[in-house]
C-alpha cells in the first residue's frame, strides 16, 4: 500500500512528523486523503480542511488505497515547488484517481489542468468552502452523529505537543522577489479573541508549545485598524503586542515567527524578558539582506539602516533573546561590496540561527526583470562564504551554553535518546538538545530542566538535573 506524503513544515518528507490521522473508520464512511505540500501556513490550511471534513463525518486516510478521494494542497512559491506540486498531483491521480487540488498553485488553474486534465476540481488558497463543495460532489458525506466525534482540538498534522496558530493571512507589502501577495491577497487578520480561543482550546487539549505564524506577524491587526474587543472582560486590541501578552499567559510556550523589525517590535521584548510570561525570548525575523541598496531593490518593508541598533536595544532588555533569520544571496544587482556589507553586518549582529537561499527567479515575480542577474557560480560562492560565517557564529553561541542550566521540551523518545529542544530552537528549523542518559521516563511534550554538557555545530547534549 503506498503511503501519502505530507512534507510540512520544512519541506523534508523524511523529517516530517507523522500525521496523526489514525482514527478508525466505520463501514460505509467516506474517506479522504490529504497530501499537504509547502510551508507551515499551508499546513494550517490542510488542518482546517481536514477538521471540517472530519466534523462532517468523513474518515481520514493516511494512504491512497484507503481513500475515496484525495486532496492535494499545493505550493506555488518557487518554480521547484510548482514542479513538486504537479508531481504530487500526478502521483495521486495514478494511485487513487479522484483528485481535488487546492492551495497556492490553485491560483493558476490552467497551469494544473494543462498538465493534469483529469483532476476533479481546482480551488485557490483559503477557498475552504469550494474545497468542501468539491469533496461533497466527488464523495457525498454520510454523517453519523452518534459515532463521528470530532477531537476538540481539531485534526493536527503536527505532533500533539506543539501546534501552529495562524493569526492572519496575506500581506500588504510588495517585495519584488515574492508573489505571495498576488497569490494570497492583502493582509486579513483574524479577530484577537478568535485566535486566543483557538490557542486556549489547543492548550486545554495538551499542546505545550504554540507557534504563531502569518505572512507578516508584526503587521497583525493593521487591516482591522487594531479594533478593540472584549476578551474575558478585558479590552483587547487586535495588535501583536496585546495578542502576545495574552498568549503569554497561557500554560504553553509561545513562539513568534515571521516578525518584521518594525519599531513596535520593541514593545514585545519586555514581555519576553518577563519571567511570568510564557512568550519565548525568540524572534524569527526575515532580514533577507543588510545592504540598504539591495534592500531597496528588493522593496523590503523595513530598511536595514537601523536594524543593528534595534538588535542592540532588544538585547539590552532581554540578553537571552534568540534571533533567527533568513537571507537571500545573489539577488539581482548584488555587488561584491554589497555582499561584503552583509558579511560584516553578520559579524556585528551575531544572529543565533540563520537560513540562506541563493536567489532564484519565480514566475511572476518583479525581480525577474531587474538588471544584472548574478551568475550561478558567484551565488554559490557567496552562499558558501555566508554559511561558513553563520555556522561559526552558531557554533560559538552554542559552545557558550555549555555548563548552563535550562528548560527543554521533549519532542521524541526512542531507545537511544530523548530528542528535545531548548527555548532557542523552533521545531523542524532549528537545532536539538539530546539527552542520552536517564531519559527513559520522559515523553513528548514534557518540559524538563537540563544542564548542557556538550555543544556541536547546531545541536547540544545535556543531562537531566534535579
Ligand atoms: S513581506 Fe515581502 S516577502 Fe513577506 S509575504 Fe509580504 S511581500 Fe512576500
């Protein structure tokens, strides 16, 4: 029996957590399979679709053979992701035959039907109702309210102890290398009380870490003009500072992703430094570059001029803050001098965790038309030099943790070790801390205290204390 692949959230099918879909189906119950490609934001969409289907009485199948129809949630961000999506649709057609396509690539239906004319329906991103309509058309529901019980936390594709919470969709910026605003539209934020209600429900159901995602977390609520609503008799603005403060009161770690360095990010840092708050001292900030001219050509929302000052100000308030970022090297027109500025900036900024991409044209992106594209071998050389520096910084930062005592969350336990993460590590994208002695009583989701004994390039090893 061929198993379906879900490859969130890091696009590595071999590393992706196993989907928790195993609920027994009753005879005659229609069953749907889901292939979820792309980023954590797409993963959240897949979870929503599955939750709705489950609520309507559909069973969920982890393999093609057990499914009456298959939904493929596609990614269209890079040309390589488009090719992967087309391939996944082809596989689902071959293995199952009844295929409904949704997600980012669904914004270009002819692109899909041109290659795969037999797909039953193509819907775009966030068109939940249309996906459900297509499923109803292909495989009518057969609900039985006495046996179809929806797990209160919905259907999760991430392990039970952590969960992504999407607070807004879309983006008001126009970065030239990005087509997300074209695919996903302008910023649309969820009401703050709806986010908090979902977060509370997740925590009540055993989630110990909430990963807050969006396209632009700092901009949360801008489209709602930061409207005020009541939450537990308190007035609450739809603003990231208010939302983060409230989320930090829940009994779970709260980690912020995709935060742009706007000035008001400063207001989040004192919350991270507060011992009473569970808002982690962790910021995932996509800086992308450090040279003002490169950033201008990218049309990035926040220019770099003051980012080093901002970083220094954050660290003055919260010395333990972990900063993760992503960068693009080889952007059209990037000169050696601009690249060198980026390397020098890295020396100053001393970021803890860094991802780096070599610039790639994406169909529809405005950066494709910029002059002076950088030759492939220069991109590769810059990537190597950048990663060498980033790795040296990460190694030194991890070495400085040896001897320190800290809390870790357990992700997995097998015969050899417990794989955990410190507060500085987001699941799937950052490093791990391994405990290889006395770990037998641990289980995923436990938060325990360890002393760090050893450090490598990206990971740590430690022993339980107390
Ligand atoms: S901020 Fe820029 S890179 Fe991020 S989603 Fe918006 S347009 Fe794309």
